[in-house]
């Protein structure tokens, strides 16, 4: 009985961690995409109903912005950043 309860507690904890991670990532990528699109379109998009209609596309754009930022940091460090002494 104790093993079943501990296993159930582990499953619930894993599901809660997954839920928190998905919500956090979705919130971060959505807001990053919204901010990026807002800067790119000089404040014209996304506004009002368009934001609610295109949630998935804005989130995908936020993910693409994040990936491009990480790649740019890598290229910068490879070109101008600290180099190893060996």
C-alpha cells in the first residue's frame, strides 16, 4: 500500500512539474514573440483580437526569436568572445 501511494505521489509531482514547465515556456515564448512582433511592425501587430486569434503563431515566433538570439550569442562568442589559451 505504501509503495502504491508513493508511486501515485511521484506521478502527481511529475504531472505538476510538466504543467508548470509548459505554462512557463508558453508564457515566456508568447510574450517574447509578442514583443518581437510589436517591435518589428512598429506597434501595429499584435493588438486586441489579433493577439487572441494568433496565439500559436506568436508563440512560435517567440521560440524562433529565442533560438536566433542563442545562435547570435554563440556566433558572437566564437568570433569576438573569450578564446581558450590552448
